[in-house]
C-alpha cells in the first residue's frame, strides 16, 4: 500500500492552530444555549462536532494539496457530503415524537449548523465563520427569548 508522506510535527503553524482553535471555541459558544436550557447536545457535543469538522476540513485540504491538487483526481467536496450524512444520522436520532409533539428539532438543526461552521473554520473561510457564528447566536439566543416570551406554548422544547 502506498501512502502519502507524513506531515512532521515541526510543520505545525499558527494557521492550523487558528482554524482548529476557532472551531472549538465557536462550537462551545454555539452549544452554550442548549446547555443552559438543559437540552441534549450541549457544550461538549457542539464543541466536538465543530472541532471535528474543522479538523476534517484541514486534513482533507492538506491531503488534497499534498497529493497533487487538481491532478490527483481527488474530490475534496466529499468531506462535506460525509459530514452531512453523519450529522443527519445523529440529528435523526435526536428527534423524538412524543405525546403529539416533536422534540429536539432545533438541537438537530443546530448540530448541522455547528458542523458547517466547523468545516468553514477548517477551510479558513473566516468571513463565513464570523457571519455564521453571529447569525446563529442571534437566532438561538435572541429569537429563542422572543419565542419563549411571545409563543411559549408553541416552543418545540417546552414541557407539555
């Protein structure tokens, strides 16, 4: 079996640390809302999903360039496909229909968003990371507060 040359530890640079560190921090922040509310998939789950997505993106991009870029006949976009499939399975496992109500739908969607932001961190797409993090935090916190205040009986996560 022929493998690519290993990347030595002394090649670790600030760009990789920034991408992975940003993903971990943003993932934890995105999971904070779920943790505070006591829902499944809180801080650790969101932090791990975002960090894992970033690590996957960094790994795939590095491997793509290490093996020759466009001439290597690799499809780097498959990492998004695989991540989407995995998060879809996890999200489907979280969604529960109980007593005539759907529960954890927001948590499942939030995990997917966290995975996408993690992939963007790994790919170094900083404008997308910033916009995605800000908009998602606004949706989860501000919209969540407004929803709780004005539509308490319609909330997916409220007790029956």
